[in-house]
C-alpha cells in the first residue's frame, strides 16, 4: 500500500460497500485523492469515519436542471397545466428576476441537491431580452460559491426561440465568452426549428463547446426535430458532445421505431436526458382518462447503447410544481413509471443518475485508487436496493473534504425491546 509522505492519511472511511451487497472495504484518502481501497486497512489517519455497511460511490450527477427558474410557483398561475402555459407563465415571471432573487432560489435548490448526494450538475440558464444576463451572473456566483461541494456547469439557454428574437443569439455568444460552459436550444418554441438548431450549432462550434437541446416535447410520433439535430451533429463532427432532453414523443412510438432511433442516436453519439417529473406533469393533458405517461423509455435507449440519464429538470415552477432535487427519488420515480422489476434494470436506472449521467457530461466518475476522493455514502446495500427503497443519503466528501452530513436515522426503542433488522 502506498502511504502519503508523512505516512498518515487525512481520512479513513471504514466498512463501506462499493458493489451491490459486496464485501466491506475501507477507503483511505490523502490530499483530496483516494490512496487505498481495501478491507481492514492497517494505517494511520487524522480522522476516521465508520461507514457501517453503507454503499459508497462518487455521487449523483444531475444532467438537466433549471436553477434560474426554480421556486417561482408563487409568481405564476397554473390553470391548464400544459407546456404552452408553463413557457408563457415563466417567460412573464423572468422579466422580474433580479440577480439576488435568482441567487437565493438557486442556492436553496443547490443545497437540497448537495444534501441528496449530488456532486455534479448541468444547469440551464435562460439568456434573452427578458432575463438579460442577470440569471447568468447569479448562477456563475452559485457555481463558484458551492464549488466546495458540487461541480456546476452552465448551459447558456435559448428557451423562447432565436429566429423570432435575434438579439438572443448575440447574448448567448457573449455569455459563452464570459464563462458559460455550453449552449442550449429549444427548437419547439422557435417558428423555424431547423434554423434554430443550426444557430445553436454555430455557437457550439465557434466556442468549441457541447450543445444540449430540449427536443420533441410532445406525444406526436410524426412531429420531430430530431433529423435536424442528427444531421448537424454529423456535419460538425460533434459526436459525444450533443444531448437531448425530454424526447417524450418516443413514448408514443412503436417499439421497432424506438429501437431504430436508439440505434441511430448511439451511432451518432447523442445522449438523452429523460425528465420524468416534468413529462408526467405536462403531457397528456388532452386526455380525461388513461392519461399517457409521456416518459421516454430511457432503459430501452440505454439497452441500445445510448448514453442515457434521468434528471430533475424543474423544481416548484409551472413546468413541475414539485421537487426536492433528489436524484434518488427521481430514479425511483422513473423505475416505477417504466414498470421495471428486475435487479439489473433497476441497477441500470441508478447508473442513469450516476455513472451514465457523468459520461453524458464527459466527467469522471467511480472510486479508484489515485482518483478524486469525492465520495457519497447511502444507507443501502447497493444501487439496486437504493433505487427500490429511495435509500437515505448519509454524508459526503468532495475531494476529501466533508461537504455535508444528514446523519443516520436513529430509532429510540423502549428499553428491553429487541432490535429488529429489515429483511431484504
Ligand atoms: Zn429543461
């Protein structure tokens, strides 16, 4: 075993599992990196933590969240519960956003996400004549102020169209020169969706950044902007740098058609974020019974090799009037809605909020000797059990530094009552 210079580790996390029901192991940390992973490590450490059988991993990765417009329910009306209404109401509300207001609402969500074990997220930030650059400036401050616990990337996002509002293009361009990490488009709100896709790619290529599209947010299998995104991805050689959110129309297609699209997405290297909370709330509003779920089949896309994630999207706004930034809960919601039951399928859903989600953001993930000591402990036997039970997140470290602690549930039994274990 390699020990650091003075022979003493900074931190030793004892008795955790790193695979489903795997043997207990210890993790030793020095200078923010993992120095050793092995059972019963015999070494000195400044501090030690008893994992007591918890599952340890690199943390959840939220591939798609809107920090700028979270927590605005009190400023909006929801009468129809449709996508059109959500876009309209939010667009009205954002004219009144101030930088401090965006910061305060985003900080609340980021702190919830941290406490739920999220260590990385991609936040969309709307930049247009109504929002100006105020939301962007606020989220940049959030990115820097919370870097001790979470890596946040900022997607400069055109929610309300581009061809209809050309000044937005220059504003996105300016944001990309001023610290935005990537660019995002929303063809479904643009009168010319194909031109919209091309304009977003123009910015992505100019700045050498990834592109992320809100796409095909409908239940009409014949209505799609996907060919334009696939063609542009190929044309610019942007494979592995393009992601799509929603794609709810996949939920209305025959399995063979879904498979054909999945194979093409895998080949062209386009990733997909499925956003069950929003999709369940907004789609199928024209049905008064047997309401369609409107959630794209993430597990089927993943089975065909598409990099697929499940993500939060919105919290407490007209797009999703619920939310707590828990990806554990979102994974459970997806698995439930998708009617999954087999262990391997449910473990696959855990990957969609962890390792596969990290792959979508081209970010490292996984506990390895020499790797970053960002470690989250879940009170669970492993990924599958965690998703089934919405297992509580206990505590976490970012690069070896403790970043939050929820503690473990304690049950105070009366004296002389025998402790009862849960039979899994
Ligand atoms: Zn979104």
